[in-house]
């Protein structure tokens, strides 16, 4: 069995080092491919967006697509439960 993980990891950076209130929240993304057997979980591939900004941008795009798809499916399910015409 295999598993893909795509994680969005928040980071903060200071815009103004003299003020604790002026910080910027950023994200980097990690994509992992894992192989799962009866006895262990082995990482087969790891793509770390923190290392390369271009890679991070692509992973962010993938994350956004997945997040949008999940949201749309949730709304479709809700519409079915409520019974919209």
C-alpha cells in the first residue's frame, strides 16, 4: 500500500525586528510518498518546498487544487442533504 502526504507548514518571519507585532505568516509545503507494509512505513520520496521557492509555488498550487476540490465535494454533499431544487 502507498500513501501520499501533502502538508502545508506555517512559518513566521519578522517584518520589523524591533516589534513583536510586525510578523508575516508564510507557508511552505512538503510532498511525501510513503510505502506502507505490515511492519513499517518507509518514505520513498520527499519534496521539500522550503528548499526551493519555485518548487514551493508548485506544491502550493497543488494544495490549492486539492483544497478546492474537497470544498466543492463538501458543498455538493451538503446540497444533497438539504435537498436544494
